[in-house]
């Protein structure tokens, strides 16, 4: 156990790092495109860490993570933009972000967590493919409900309320000036650090142990007192809350997309999230981080490649050629190679450190 | 002998058209070693599954006068009924000590919030649980392999680990499903002593489902015999050994006509 002053020291140091990054990130990485890429990678790390709770630790299979991210993104966008408006739409400064981001992030986590609870309930009776369909259904319903409720079509009722989310054009603030973008490097790096610590602690505590036991053998776990209902639903809620935070980070990301659109939260995003988890190793915190970074960078690299002259010329010659589809091919190839080389993902269920071995040794002494 | 630890009254279980357990009634005296035997498919393991809440059932099962009807498996475990399985069911990818630690979930005082904050309570809890787990593992001579993955253990060790995990629940009643499966004569003899020792050391009641008559006859104080889900005999080993219905069920019909046969002592 770390002494309290050590813990406080580490916390202050991490906080300091985040503040320094906030102030210097645009100097370290002057190119907006690359800065955006890194910020997106940070968001994706949180996405992967949260999905890892369901798909890795709990051994359930959710393919609707985009839905939770979307719920978080919309919630945060609405809260942040409205607070921004009530602040008199002053510049999106670092100081003001402390008034905007905490409520936005907390609200996003809570609302996404509530949806996680609802989607988690069927997980008690459904397993494998069937549960996957339920989660996919949730994500698609969420997206389509917003897509098919354009603003201003109706004046009263639920549809009009949903219509205020902007329909297919997306939500861009109460006055349509764009979503307030307060999530600078401080919040993004901070989010990743907090998410990593939480994911790590979840895995290496009694709760995580019980969840893994449940994944290994539900009947045996119940026979030693692990209540499958409670653990499964809690894992869904925690994962959804994490996704909500990721959504909040994404929606409010500085220099990011000024509007939150329903189509951003399509199946491809869920698929990316699954790839991140599987690639790194289901159940591994380090693996989820690695997967999040790798997938983001691959996606962006392919996008960057598309701008090359050779490719541009080739695209003119072959108008049917869809380079975005190439991304899937790259995934497939990477995943096939991985399946052959490391069937359980890069890290398997292990971590980069041998931290896990140290704890029992301490207890023995 | 004190009152009943476990009482089954007219308990039945149907799987579709098959009556796996039909109208079974028996009482297990507290602190006894009780045998539940019968030929394959007699419904012994099903009885265990009914008692531990894997399936629901008709009739009444009570544990120290508390009804088990409609209780969830995890709740029944919390009440103090632990079990092992006929086919070993360990948490395979987890280490030996982790397997045992999972059984602490009910006694863990540090809830999720405290665990996430890594509060002093969490470390205290974790250290206590590990101490207790290691103590149990050393009783079952598994402490040397505490950090090994459970599947790397030998068959006999895996069986013992399952019992250690069950004992971590601090149960009042332990259900052992074929603990002697795959053991040779010497090992089975050892098992008899271990079961008696378990009962005396932890002051528990033990119910044993077992095919090995050497173990059953040697260790059980009371035996209940099932065949095709129905009770065919009940009594101490000395009478069960000679019971014509039991002999018929085990050895086939012709046994009744032959010279008196006895199941091995």
C-alpha cells in the first residue's frame, strides 16, 4: 500500500503533467491535424478501456458501444453548450473549462450509465450472439431515432424534443454556433489517466476477480456466492459510463468537429471499439490502451494516404474504388495475422508490468 | 445427534418428460457425514443442483429450518451451503489463490467504491483474505502453487482446490460430488480420513455423492439411496449394504436370487 503522501505526490504530479500539456500541447504538436489525431487517439483509448470491461473482463459481447458513446456525446454537447451560453459565450478558456467540463462529463457518464443499466438487464438472460444483437439494436435505435427526427417538423411531443437534437444534421449548440469545445489536452489526457487508473483498479480487486470468475464459469461462481445479476449489470453500467465520458471528451474536443452527428455513432465505431479490445487482448488494460492508439492511428494513416497524389490520380481513374473500405481490409489482415501469431491478442489478459505478482508477495510477508 | 441441517420434503424435479427426482424426502442430521448414492442417472447430482439453487424444484427444501425455495444460487452460498462439482469446475484462467479468493465475495467488506479508491479498508481486506486463503491452501497442501494457473494443477490437486474454494465460504454444509472419482485405493482411503477431518475441524455437515463404495461405506453415517429419481432405501451403511433393493439396483435383478451378496465394506 502506498503511503498517503506518496499517493498525494503522484496525484499532484499527474495533475501537473496535465496542466503543462494543456499549456504546451499546441507548441509540442503545432500541426492541428496531428494534434487532432492524438486527441482522437486519447478518446479512443477511453472507448477501448470502457468496452474492455464488458467484452474483456466480463466476457460478454457488446457490439453496440457506439450507442453509449453517442449518448455521452449528445449529453455533454448539450450541457457544455448551454453552460457556455449562460457564461455569456466568453472565449473557451482553460479557466472556464472547469465550469463546463465537470458537469458535462458527469452528466454524460450518468445518462450513459442509465442506458447501460437498461441494456445490461437483458444480459442476464442472453449470452453471446443474442446479447450482441440486443446491444447492436440499442445502438442502432439510438442513432435512427435521432436521424429520423429532424428539427422543426413537429411542434409538440417527444419527436419535437428529439428534433431539438438536430436530426441528421447533428447537434451544434442551442444557437447552432457549434458545440462548445472546452475539452483541451488537460481534460483529454486527464480523462485517459483517470480511466486507466479506474480500469486497472477494477481489474485488480475483488470485484474484477469475481467478474472474471463469472466469465470462466457462471454456475461455479454463483456456487461460491457471486451474484451473476449484480456483477453483470454493474459491469454494463461501468462500461457505459466510461463510454459516456469518452463521448463527452469527443463532443467537446478542442478543434474537433463542432457538431455531434448521429452518423458518427454507427456500427463502424462499435466495430472499431471491438477491434481495439481484441487487438490488444481481451481483459488487458494495457492491451486496450495499445489497441485504442493503434486503431486510431491506422484509420488516420489511411485517411492521410488518400491525400497522396498517386492515390488521388488512381481514384480519378477508378471512381468505384473506396479507400475507406480499405480500412476494413487492413483490419482484417491485421486481425488474421494476430490470430495466427497471438490468438489471445497482443497482451492476452496480461499487463505490461508484473504488478500483479507483487501483491500476493506483499501479503505473504 | 442434533437437529437436521438439511431437510428435503417431497422434492421433485422434472426435465420435460423426464422425472429426474421424484418425491424425495430425507433429513441430514447436523454434523453428520451423509451419503447419497445410486446408480448412474439416479438423480444424485440433480439433488445437489436443487439444493444449491441451480434449478428450481417442487416440494420443500430447508436448511437449518430456513426454506431454500426460490433462492438464488449465490444467496444459498451465502447462507452457508458450499459444493464441489462432478466435473471439476474451476475458474480456469485464474491462479490457484484467485480461485479461492473469489469465494470471499460475500465477506469482502471493501465495496466497489472503496476498491476503486484503494482505501485502507481495501488493503486490509485484501491482506486478510489472502492470509485466510493461504491458510486454507496450506491445509490442502496447495500453498506452494498458489500463483500457478489452476489448469496447470494435477487432477487430484484440482479436486482439492475445489474443496478449498468451497471451504473459503465458511460453509455449514458441504456437498461433495464424487470426490473419489479417478482415485486409486490408497487415495480413496486417504480421502475418507480427509472427509472426517474436514467435518471435525470445520464443524460442518457433509453430504457425499459417490460411486466408490469403499469410501461411502467407510465414512458415511447415514446413506440415502436413489434409483431413477426415487428413494429406494435409507439407513446406516450396515443395513444399506444388505438391502435387497439396493443390491438389485447396483448389481441387476438376478442378484436377489443368488446367495446373499454384500457391497464391499
